[in-house]
């Protein structure tokens, strides 16, 4: 079996490298062996498709014995791609390998680019469990697909379609329930448009209706309903949109027509599907507005008050800008000169185990600690000596984790002691003072 794997790889590498350059539409078959006992075939014959149209990818797993459990197939999900499994997408398969008949399973994917552009599906894992030829025990192997590259391409003459829709056929049907020409307040008319498409999924169809603004009429659109069908491998379906127009008062207007431009895959031309618009007329007095009447004098006063407020804020900003900026600058300088800031810098050097920054930050912090020098404490001295010995001493191994940890603990304890001494000194009365 090892001999088979080696021969297979050598035979496939050169033809596959030349196939992409010489004949981009030729079928590619890649075989990957796992310990010589499991084979994955990848068939991806086409590398270009019109957006919405499928490319077929077939993965086939073959083993010399049998599969006690189904393979775990990849999902192949990627942005702007529609991945489908057609009916009966998974089927048993047998094929000759090294003069023997191997058995397995084949799965067919249909991959449709949703927009123009280049796409790549990274390597995917296929997990297969098969019976060992010698022991008949179940063995699990992981096979990897190659990276798959392909493109969504707009056909000539359809570059200006927005959105782009390509189908074998597309029809629009309209029904209007009610009499839009003789309405009175309270009446309603329902407009329903059904787009029937074949050769692509209805999810590629755009929104059909636009919001119509008609005086005295309120429009209430329903959520679109999509139904997908498959007939002998061809995808199709419908998209249904409905809007109910309710008369609220006297008025009239036009409900616009609906037009969809699309690319006919069979005639390779751009065609137009259209349904006519219609007029709506409502008899009766105009509908009352729910908005309160506007008081222009109040609006003018509010505008003047706003201008005055802006002017006051501008004057105050110019007057107090420098004092406020100076105040914040002084606070920043005080913070940078504080013991707490120096300790944070030292603690960062300890956490990063930065030997170059340790001494400078330690000296700065020690200079800002009130009372005795924390560097002279026995625990700190011992930890510094241990750190130097771990790095530069005889027989040093370079592993100084314990020394850094010892130094961190010693400095933390020294800081607590210094703070306690400072607090105690501030609480005690001075000499020769009565309590």
C-alpha cells in the first residue's frame, strides 16, 4: 500500500499542475492516501460560474474493506457562497485500486457564488472509520482536501445589472384584491406579486415592491415568503410579496409598476419582467394628522436660546481653557512623580522579567519610598543575588523563574512594610507634644 501511495502522488503532481494552465475546465482528481488504507478522491471539474449557478464538487472516500460508520463530511461554509446538498447527494461507491475493488461513499456538493469575485475554500477534513484489513477492528483516519479556488464571473452584456439575477426563466404575476378606484375611508386593497423563477434559487431575487407614498392611504407590507423547489436537479421556486393599502381619508395616487431585469441563461441575453402599476382613489375628507400644530414663535425662541447657549459656552471655553489645561498637566506630572506610578513600572518589569528595565525602575521606586531604602532589606538583597547567580553564576542554567518570583515577593513585602511604617509615623504625636 505504501508503494501505491508513492506511485499515486508521483503520477498526479505533474498532470495536475499542467491541467490548470492548459485546460481550466478539465476535471481534477486528487488522491490522498492515509497509511495506504484509505483514499480520498476530489473531483472539481469547473472553476468558474455565473453568480447563482452551481459548481459541482464530489468527494469520494474509498477503503479496502468496509465502513462500519458513515464518514464525517466537511460543511464547506464560506462567506458569499451558497452550499447545497442535492437530493441523493450521498451514495455508495466502489472503484479499482491497485488491482483490487475498494468500497466507499461519495458525496456531491453544489457550490454557488452569490456575487462576482474570486473565492477560496481552505483545506477541509474528512474523517473516515473503516475496518482494518488484518484485525477487522475499526480504524479512524483523517483525510484532507486541497484548497479549492474558483470565481464568480458576470457574463458579457450583464455587467450593469444591479442586482444581478441569472435564471433559465423568470415571470412576475400580480393580483389586486379590492377596487382601488372607488375606495372610501376604511376600505382596503391588497396587492400581491409572485415572482416565479427556474434555474436559480428564489433567494437571489431582489425585493419586488417599493414603498408607495399616497395621500390619505396607509401601506402595510407583509414579510416576503420564499418557496424553493427542485425538479430533476434544477433549482427553482417563488418569491411572494404582499402589501395592503388602507384608506384613511380622501386622496389619490399611483402604485408604481414592478420591473426586474435579469439574465437569461438559455438565450444569453438580458430580459425584463414587468407588472403594471395602478391608481388609487379615495373619496372623502382628508385624513386628520396626528401631529400637533406647530407654533413657529416657540420654534424661533428655541433657536435663539440655542444660539445664546452656544455663545456662552464658547466664551467660557476661551476663558478657562488655559487654567483647566494647566490643572490637568499638573495632575499628570504629580501622578508620574508618585510612588504608585514608579511601583507600577517596577511591577511591569518584574512581570515581563525584563532584566534591562529592572535596575532603573527599582532605583526610581526606591527613591520615592519614604523611610529606609527597600533595596537594603535582607529579602530583597537575597533575591537580587539569586537572580544574578541564576543568570551569570558558575553552572548557571539560565532558568531564573524562582529568582524572579522570590524578588517579586520580597519587593511586595518591602512595599507593605514601608507603607505601614509611614502610616504609623503619621499617626504618632511629635516629641514634646501633649497628647
